[in-house]
């Protein structure tokens, strides 16, 4: 697959990815090279990655624990300390080999260590390939509040090796599919229809869909890198989705939801809000609900759950001047931004979801 030109960097795929990084390592002659992994990518992905590196380099491996609960300032501090103890300087390179937690966290660490060192993202999950590693957003969670601390800073390159997906659990694959479905809803109705009619997901079809998703996200981000207007559309389903994800993350009584599982719920809710606010066709609203329920298990929300989720909306990063701003749809492929919605409508959206 042909490499995709992004803002100040390229996204390379499969064989081209390793050619690109080998050329970069030879050309840049970094003083130190660090690879950030979690225990899963250390075991399942690092051997494949290292086997494709040509040349003699002294890599230092830094391992963190996997999971969203570790994407925080404490983990970042531990990695900053490790870099300092291992004599990382401003000519060092950090390679982030992992899912969205690793690429978000690693990008933030590299962007702030000694005011910034080079980093390369090597996403190993479907979610990170089509979303987290693309676009330059880096960051950590503040308690259970998603991505509250961070900077926008682009990597040297993004390397997508789809063979890493062979070891990915089914639920993690489904989590990534949510962002791909979202890309269709906000940008490309034909892509949405293609995603919804998947009977099987073989390697060739998956590579094609991933490539198309990266093109969609990159097109949006390139036009609006700092999220002033168009890039906000990528948050379709995320206003309530992030609040739901945070609520389930902090609850001792709820099973934690993966990012894509929460965003799928958020998209059903946003589709309902769209039908009530923008005139989004009811039949398309119901189609979105049916399709997403075919991919993801339903979750029932009690009144106290909904109240707590609405309370978390105040932390959403799209909010301005005290208003909670939603991304809604006028039609599939035609989103609108900065729409305020009443709490009454949000309660109605949950009733629709529960029905």
C-alpha cells in the first residue's frame, strides 16, 4: 500500500513501514533509541518489530502496564524518570509500540521530555491504527477524565503493520471497528455501507478498510490540525461516549467498557439527538442503532447511571463558555458541530437506547 502524506510526516504500511524506519535510523543517527511497550506488546509484537530492523542499534526497552487506568501522570512520571536514568538526551528517539494507551502516553512523554524529542508511533491494535496514532494528539487522563492533559504534536512517522492484528483479541478488534464505522458516518456514506455489510473480515479486506479509514481521518486532520472546526467532527459519538467510558471506568459495580464499546453507545445516542435536533432521517437513525447493536452488546442504563454520565459531560474538551457542544448529523456524511442539547433530550436519547 502506498504511504499516506500527513501533516509533517508519513503513514507507512507493512513492508514500506520497515523500509522507512530503517532509512530513518540510518540517516538520523539518534544518540539513544527507546522503545515503549506494555507487557502484551513486549511479548507478542516486539520480536516481530525487532526482526525487521536492519543494523546494529542499542535499543532500551521501557515497559508499562497495559490498560486505560495506567494512562496517567504517574505512569508518565515513571517513564520520564526511566529516560533520565538511561541518559536520554534531546537527540534521542522514542518508539511507541502498542495500542492507543501507549501511543497517546508515549507521544505526550516524548513531546514534553527535555521540551521535546522525536517519536515514532507503531500502533498494534485496530483502534490505534485507524485513530489514536494518527493526527498528532497526545495525552493522558486526569483521574477518570479522558485525555484531559496533552499536546498536539506530530510524530516522525507512523508505521502500520497489520500482521500485529493476528494476536489481537476479538473484543479489541471490535473496539477499533467503532472508529471505522464513525469515519463512514461523518465522511463517507459508501464506506459506512461497506462496513455494515461485512460478512467476513479477511486480511485483504481489512487492509483495504484500514487504509481507507486512515485516509478519512488524515483528510480531516490535515485541514484542521488544531481542532478549530472540521476536526471536531471526529468526535461524533464521543461527547456522551467518553462520559460513559469514564463512568464505567470509575465504577466498582460496572464492568469496564472498551473505548469502542462506549463510543458505539455514544453514536446511537448522537443519532437519536440528530433526529430530534437537525432533522436527521428517522430510518437512518434506526439503521445506525440496528447496525451497532449487531456489533456490540447492549448495556442497560438506570436513571442514576444517566445522571452521573450527564454530570461528567462538563469535562468534555469541545465545551465552550459553559455550553456542552455535540457533533450531530444532518445526513450520513454530513456532520454539524457545536450543537447544544438539553438534558431532557439526553434522557430521551437513553430511553431510545434502552428500548
